[in-house]
C-alpha cells in the first residue's frame, strides 16, 4: 500500500492505494498549497509524489517525487519533457488494460492525449487548452466577453440565444469535437486500441457507452503504485 500524492495545477489529490486491490482507491482533495493532510497519513506507508505543478515541497515530501529518471516499465519514445503526470496516467491505464495499444485523454487544466503502444513505447500526443482555460482565454483576450465557469452545452445548429450560451457551446462542443477527432485517429491507426478519459473534467466528456472507451478517475494513483512496485520489486 502507498500514499499517492498528485500535486496538480488546480488541486492536490491524496489517495491511499492498496497493492492487493488496486481498484479500491480512497481519495481526498485539497487546495493547491494545503499540506494539512500530511499530519493524518500513516508515516510507515511509502509516499509517492507526482509534482505536476512543480510546487515547493515541505521537508516531509522531499525525496519522494517520481521523475522521468526513475525506473519505468515502458520505453520513452517521445520528448523527454513530457509531464510525469501523463506517464503515470498511461501506466495506470496499463494496469487496467495489460496488453495492446492504449491512449489516455486527460481533461484537466490542459487537454492532453497520451499514447502507449502495444510494445510499451510511450509516444506522447497532443496538448491543447482545457475546458476552463478556453473560457478564461476568451474573457481575457476579448474584454467584451464575460468571465464564465464551465457549463456542459452541446452544439445547437439552430444557434445560441445569448453570448454566454454561445461561449459555453463553443468551449464544450469544441473540446468534445477535438476529443472525438483524436479518438477516431487512434482507432484508425491502432486496431482495438483502448481509450481512457480521465481528469477533473473527464466525466463531462467521457463516453463509456462506446466500445473501447472508458471513464477512469484514478489513473495517476494507479500509475504511482505500479511505478513504486516496479522500482522496488523489479
């Protein structure tokens, strides 16, 4: 069992993961710079940290970060600057899909797509603005537009009544169309590929009813456990 800590751009995710039952993940969420959870965790259990946001760590977490220099059970076949969070999500998906090609779509601060092929070569993939970022960018660069929070609104060919509806429609439907395009490309290139959709906004975009597409909420935590087991029990 380990404590899997994900220091993201908008929140901290602390999960307790049991090796004997990797699907039984207990997770709590905290504000980005809130480390109060450290006082409540079992100090005898290993800690693995994915410091995606590159935060300044308290002394208790120093030396527990997982980096690209750590041992990984795949071959890095993409830019060496790829985020460790993307590596961990792909590794977590591999625990759920042990063989064959897979891709992970993470709907977080940014929208990312990460490919792990059937030979366990990690090949990276596209990065674009996330759901909230799209709305914030419109309000920032076009001052006449309002600042809005994400609202799920599909594309309506008949048009939008208000500016807010149009922005919600463009942000959501545009991101959904982008995801659909990525999936179609992977499916054409890699027969039988499994696609996992994760991240804080993942539930709004997941399509679990489609064959080979799965919603998954704890891929990074599963990846942290898998990397720990691979490093300590090679």
